[in-house]
């Protein structure tokens, strides 16, 4: 009863807001900056059976996902609503999304100093180590908050944020209550005397806690679980150094197998920048940091926090065969990247200049000393690294404009991938792979251009060697035609040396884009901006429409 | 009871904020949504600050993992000096890299030698407020902040269409 009453109050508030605004229009006052905007995306896929490549059976034949956001903006007010529909969810999307509804609606006021939101919202504290609520629609990730949010700029350089709410879980709300506060202080903006100082200092701190009823028969579970984080950022001339440390109190959950150990994580970043040159080094340690607002939730469902991976996210098709994802139960490692532009008319720069990018990383498990018969689980020395390798890579990329019409990019990538650990399978071995890619962009004339990619992956484990070729023809500004094929020619089982091909055409106009593609697609991981979801093998036609209005 | 109390506080804060609004120096600029972003040296800045003295402005959403985005910004970089001289246009590049890749943004921009104003939209607040679905997404705004052109995706040659429109805007005056 109470829940529906609250929903009614919120709906009435939004309706009142609309009425107030529309009344303003009718009385012919000058209404500046009011508009309706939004976006939508619909994707429908028609599947044909293809048991040879292991494509699952799709009894519905056609599966589709769709969403539409409509926002009403008037000066500093925004109210919005999102309708989502998964009838039924496309393959690779969590089946718990099946159905339609309005999982996101809000009313918000924002000006230079204050932002207040009632309803659904997203937010992140620091790097997200103890709190990140965000969405990645193409991956089916959405842990939107439902509650009240406020952020306030107390003075120049000092910002506070606070919220109370529960999290979205498909078309429902999770059982846990989450609340948090965060303060960010950029000292040079706060203290007048420091404004011109060469050294810039920033500090921040946050506290988040979740509450969930203990319904266990066999254990005494903590109902309130608190987590705190402290961060700093320093800038001095060309150097930037920042870091964040987070601590989570005992949080027995399904991911850590109900141990009472607390969790810790440390993230450090150091960067150097100078025109034509850039470098960064990151170090990270994670120990028992899976933090869900429902202790029985797994994977992408009901995450309170987000532990970023420090490894590079590759985009070339074969380079995404073995992608790394953070291991929340524990990992420790370093990563580094270097960018440099050789100037035009120098020996290595050539006529137009040359750009190089080198990066590498190494991630291992943390050292764990199990404690027999103890609910604490294990102990781990903060400064010791475990012996089990999770992931290593080394990448070298050269990008060069050869002449007015041609640009060439050459890449070499080495990867060491612990398939066992990262994909959760039992008998897989460590995969070592070497990948070479050549990409050529050829400008036919001012409007037409051709892009060609050739990729090769060499490995003795898993499915063996792969070869990939791509041709893309574009007619600016409207059309894009792509054909590509991945061939697992090195598979030890001759019957599995399939060709996975895709034919796709895209039409773009303004903020809208329509893509029609036919593909025989391999099972694999679809990665967007660092997070991946597994996509099973499929054979069929896909139509995608995306628009911003 | 607790929830009603919270709603009351919210309404009170809104009222308080409304009272503040008349004193606030910055009003919403055309179609530019209001959100907080971070500069490459850690400061928080509001998108209310995005102005170009009545001249055209481009807001370009990109990411270090988005190849077409990088191709577009590379191509425009070669012409940026000419564009600025002829039209006074300013390009504001908004990186939607999240905390996994945001530490690469400053070194990358520096390594490339780009001369744009670059801001970080780490949790996608500005991207969502501008209703952007995916990158690249480029908005061309006139002197009053109104969107006159937008495109989602990049193929070589798109920058010509963009520049034609920028010139049209400056000629109208």
C-alpha cells in the first residue's frame, strides 16, 4: 500500500511539473530553453538454426530489445522517462529482462551549484570503488538507483553529494537499501592564496553503506555493511598523480562464498604529458571487493561498486577473443602506456608525422593463505603478489599517413590469458596468443573512402589460429558498407574450421542511424568500453535503429 | 513516514534552490544540457560554462576506445587552425571514458598533440543529459547554443559537411 502511494505522489509531482510548464507556455510568456528531447534504440534479430557452430535454438525466431528516453527540459528543470521492451531479449542478454515497462523515471533540478533528483538517477563516487550506478545499454548493464539524490557546491572547489535509494534489478527493485555521501575538495580552488600555485592538490572521501535483512538460518549475517574510500589527486607541471583506497567491512556474499573477511582495494595512477608525448603507469590491488546490494546477486546484477580494470580495451576483432575483466575476489597488477608523435619532416616522422602507441600490463592473483575452519576465509599480505597469472599483454602500434590518400596502421599484440580464471571454466589452459593487424584507409575522393583490415592470431591453445579480413566502403555522409570474415583455419578439429562472416550496411542522417546486417557470428565476448557480455554463436539478420531527437 | 519526510526535504531544497536561481550568474545556454564534468587536471566544471562569444561551437563526444571518433578528431585537428581563423569555431571534446580508461585520456590527447578543450564525463552524466546513445556523436551549435546539425558515426569526408554548415552560420551574420 505504502509503496504505491509513494509512486502516486511521485507521478503527481511530475504531472504537476508538466502542468506548470505547459501553463506557462499558454500564457504567452517568453519561454526560453524549453524543449522535449530524447533518444531511442531498437534492435531486432531474426535467427536461423545453425547447430554446426553451436548456435542455440531460438523458438521465437525473432528476438528484440528496445528502449526510448523522453526528457522534458525547461530552464533548470528536467523530467524524464524511459520505456524498455525485451520481447524477448536478444541472445546474450540476461533472460530476466523479459517483458516491458518503465524502469526509469525522474524529476531533477540543476543549476550551477545545486542538483536535486527524485526518482531514478546514476552517480559515481571517485573511481567507483565503493559506489557506481551506471548504464551500458548494449551490454544489459543498468544498476540505476531509485530514491533521492542531491549534490551541492559549497564553495569553489568543494562539492558534496548524497543519496538514499534502492537499486534496479531488471524490471524490479533490489531488496537492499543503499545510502552514501561523498565530498570532493580541490584545495587550489578553495584557498585563494593557492590559486596560482604550481602544485595542485585535491582530496576526496566517501562513505557508503547497504542494509539487507538477515534471512539466513545457518549464519549470522551483518545487516548493515559499510564501505569507505579516500582519494587524492596531485598535479605538478607535466605530472599528474592520483590514487584511491577503499575499505569494505565484512560482507559475506555468494561471490566470496560467504566469508567474513573485509575487503580492500588500492588504485594508483601516474601520468606525464607534454605536447606530442604522453605516458601513464597504473597499479592496482583488489582483495574481496564484490559489493552487491543483495548478497545473493551475481555478475552484473545489483552491483553497488565498480572496480575498473587497468588493462587496455582493444577494438580489433581478433584482439577481443581473450579480453580481461576485473576479478572482484582479488587481483594485483600494473599497467603502462606510452604515446608519441614523431613530427612531420623528421627522419621517423616522414612527410606527415608518425604516431606510436606502446602499452603493456601484468595482472596476477593476490597471495592467499587459507585459514582452516574459519569463516574469515584467508589472509593476504597487502604487499605480496600471488603466483597465479591472470593476464599479461604487450601491444605496439604504429600509425602513419603515407600520402594524401593513404593512412596505414600496423599493430602487434601479445596476450597471456588465464581462460580458467577469467571465463570460469575448469579445464582450460593458459592461452598465449600473438596477433598482427594491418589497417589501411584509402581515400578514393572527397566523399568516398575504403578501409581494409587484415588480422592474424597465432596460438597453440584453445581453438588454434585465426585469420580475419575486412573491407569497408563509405560514402560520406550517409552510407557505410562493411564485409568481414573470421576464419578459424587453425582449429585442431578440421570440422570446426568455420568462416564467420558478416555483411552490413548502415545509413546515417543527423542523429539517426539504421543498420541492417546478416551474420554468421562466432560465440564470444562483446565488449563496450571495458565491460563485456558473452554472446553465443548465431546465424541471422539484425536490424538496428538508433536515433537522437 | 521516513519517505514522506525525505520528499518534504526535497521540495524544501527545490524551493531554496529556486530562490537561489535568480541570483545565479549562469543560465542554460540553448540546448546545452547542464551537467558537471572534470577537466584534465582534476577540477570540476559545469557545462554551463561552455560558451564561445556568440560564435559557433562544436560538442564532440568521443572515447579513447572509439576508432572512428579518433579518426574524426585527427582529421579535424589538421584543419582546426584554418577553421578557427575563418569562423572562430571552438571544439569541445567530451571524453566518455569511464574510470577504466580515463587515466589514458590526458596522455593520449597530449601524445596526439590535439588542441581541443577536452573534458571528462566519467559516469556519462553529460552524455545522458544530451541524450547521446553511442559515440561518435557530434553537435554543431549556433551562437545561441541551439543545435543546428548533429551526426552519429564518422566516415572520412563528414568533416566537409560539418565545415559547410559552420561557414553558413558565420555568413548569416
